[in-house]
C-alpha cells in the first residue's frame, strides 16, 4: 500500500489516527491471498530440491482486557510464543538471521524486537536508529517492507511472512536477499495482542 | 436486567454484575471482591478466576488513581464522537480501568502519571456510564 519511498516529514505531517500514531504509522487494510505447501519430511524431499523446514513453533494467548495485562509496552503472548519456538528449535534470539514481524503499527515492530529478544527492553528504537534491522545489520527485520508497506490482508498476512522467509532461506529473495540466511523467524499477532504465533525456519 | 442503561450503547441487558449500574446511580464506583481470597475485580466480575467460585461482594472504590497511558482518537465508532481520549489508569486499590477521559480534560493538561478520578456520569435518556477526570 505504501510501497513508495517517503520522508520522515511526510509521515509526521500525516493525520493523527490515535495519538501519537498517524496515518503512516498504521498499516492499511488490504485484500490479498497467500498459500503455503506443507509436507512431511519424506514428501518434502521428493517434491522439492530446496525444502525449508519448520524448526520451532510457539502459540500463546493473553487477556482481552487491557486492565488485566501487567504492561502495555509488551505483548505477553508474543514473549511466550517466542520462548516456545526458540526452545523447540534449540535456538537463541541472536541465532536468527532474518525475521518477519507483525508491524501492524510502527510501535508494534519495536515491541516485537523486544518481545523476541532481538534487543533489551527499551532499546528497540535504537536498533532501528543503528540500522541493525536493515539488510547487513545484526538482525534484518521485515526486509519485504512488512505490513506497513505491503498492507495487511488479515488472514493472508502470516502466510505472506512465511513466503518471505522461505525465499530468504532459499537465497531467492533478489534485491532483498539477506546474505547467506540460514535461520528465519516469523512473528504474527492476532486481535489486540490476544494471541501470538512465532515460528522458526531452517534449511 | 438493569445493564441496558449502561453506556452510550449497551449490547446486553443481562449480566450477573448488573448491580454495578445501581451503584453508579448512587454515585459510587464499585468493584467485586472474592469473599474467599479477597481478590478485587474491576471491571467487576461475577466469578473469581482463582477460586472458581461466585461468592463475591460489592466494594466501593475511592475512584482515585494515576494515569498509566492514554490516546486521543480522531476517528470514532458508533456511540463515540471524535476526537475522544481513551485512558488506562491504576486506581489506588490496585485495579486498573480503561475508559474515556472526560471531555473537560484539555489536551495539554493530560499527562502520564497525573492524578485522575473515576466518576459516574449521567447521559441522556437516564443512561449512565463512568469516566476519568483529572484532579
């Protein structure tokens, strides 16, 4: 939706939706579709020369009511889902080479960095300032533009994130390719942080 | 019955905590408290999530609290008139409330950490709700 390059001034001059978030801080509703072919190990090897493996899965929920949450600057479902996925895969946050996170709003991406352990609490913004989330940085995130750039077709977004990571791990991501990415992560959030899903991928 | 009077638009008349409206009409913000473990619930719940019992009592709250965070929305769903400010506050009894900030509160006066008070507000057609005021 917002795929053209923009300036900080233009973003800051856009209309306020819910302060301090402005129009360009919010992903746009969009139509879209995505498809993932899942297969067991034997079949995957038979039908593909370059299968990408799901190495970790995590899924967690959180209270609907904001008044039941301990904090408003973290999504506990994402933290828990991340822990489950890392544990299953035997990975740590700094093993991740490339990640797709649910940036429904600008602040949501920064919260995701912190919830997934890409940086310490309160340092998510600095990760962007230091270009650590860019291609060539410590942890490239949303190199396909994320929800803010692609738009957010609710049901298709998670599949689209997985597609991006599959292309990255196969080395087929063209202009957005992150070096020799071996480990990828997808972080997806539902509702107002009611449920979080984190998956890790390897090749 | 009773809860149909709550808020600008009420989607339900039936709830086990409908007495909340009666307390509001008496000028009181009330929470429920589990008689077994003493846990306080606001918004009020009819059942204790720890004890799994419904042996609860109504406890009046002071309404006094501190603003945790807020947002001013410039787009409004049915029953809301833009702009309006939504706030999350912690009351001195330890419970949190997420509700509208009074229209009387000026934008440049709203500040995270400021003292607020939760008060009942009468609406048109004998409807009633509650909101936060800055004190």
